[in-house]
C-alpha cells in the first residue's frame, strides 16, 4: 500500500519543492506543494507537472487532490 510519505518522496524525486505536505489513507491523498517550478504556470499546468513527475506511480494512487503554490504565492497567503 502506498503511504503519504511514499507520495511525498515520489514528488520530491522529480520536483524541487520549497515545501510539501501529503496526507492520505493509502488510496486518497491530499498534497500541498510549493515549488519555484510552478512560476509562470497556471494551476492546470502546475498539476500536470506533478502528474508527469509521478508518471506510472499514479496507477497505485487512486486519487490525488493538490494545492500548488509558487514560493511567492505561499509567502503571501493569509
């Protein structure tokens, strides 16, 4: 079974993150990801980038909900 720590590690292997948090129950996961790689990209493009990083591992993850931020957006959130 895939754990939240596994999903976090998978993302970190392919994407430099300033902050990442993953919670889940083994099938459904929620992630908060902050990365400079998101600069200049819309939300859909940011999510597609994460899905590309996960690649075939998405077959083992039933559902992944994401909140993605650039470092600037993260620092400005209230």
